[in-house]
């Protein structure tokens, strides 16, 4: 599914979020506090947006963009900043990196799409150095509020139509709607992060509560 929309993925993200997706990724990079010259893993990288944003924030940062979908990586490699990124096809449930490798791991729109979220988080914790940060950005189920009917209408009807018009794939963006509705609420994901070995977990809601940024610290190991 992701391979089929790879060529239009970045365009759809920008259109669907009214251009706010880059702002959210910028926030994720800043919250990650990756040190100067540090090593960052963009997990579930897609076309490398997080890795690129990290390099814009600090060109000294070393980045690896890892994703399961080869077509996404091949699309990312065509971007102007691609030469400064190390690209890697990888399964989020079995990362091909040694323990204690990265200063920071950031995932954007990954955990909602894996079959075992606990395993994915444990893998990220495994490859982060003790004391390093883990940051997750994703959509979240709708909460209450006056804007709930508007957001529900946009998510349920408008996004699949945009997917059909701009990417020629309505089903992929109907999946976005359905997977968001069935995803963990922010409090539940925070609890799962704690169970996975992440400490001092916090989160903040964005864009009328439709997006959430979680951040935590990898626990020190004995």
C-alpha cells in the first residue's frame, strides 16, 4: 500500500495537513535534543522527512533513515538533501542495528502501522544509548470538543477523496482514517512506552488534538 503512494506521499501529507506536517516534524526534532554530531535514527522514515529536518536543524547530526517500504526509500533518495542521509531498508520489529547505537530515535507515523507496538518500542529502546531520547509523532483517535464533528467529517470523507484525486488511491487514505480511529489514545501509548523501558514520558496534542507528540528518555541499563 505504501509503495503504491510513495511518489505522491509528501504532496498528500502537505495538502492533508495544510502544510503543518513540517512544523510537527520540526517540533519532534527539537524535542529529541540530539547532541551536536550525534547519531539519529529516523524509524519508519518514509521519504526521510525527519532525517532531513534534523539536518536542517543541525548539519553536524548524522542520520539514518530506515523504512520497510523500498519504494519510499527510493523516492526519498531523489530529494536534494538525500546525499547527506544513510538509507536503510529495515523492519521496525527487528532493527538491523547494534545495542546502544543511537543518541536519538524519532518515528513519525510508524507505530500506528506496525503489528506489534510493544516490540517496535522495545527495539527502539534497544538501539538507543542509555539516557537518549525517543520521540513518537502520530495521529490519534478523536477526543471530545466543539470541533469533533468537523474533524470527524474531514478525516472520514475529505482525506479519502484527496487520496483518490492526488494519489489515485482512495483505499490507502481510507486506511489512514480507519487506523487512526483504532489507534491507542495518548495516555495508553504513554503507558506502553513506560512498559517498554522509557522513562519520563510526556506528550502534547497538536492540530486540534488530531496529532500527538510523545517524548521519553531511554532508561539506564544495569
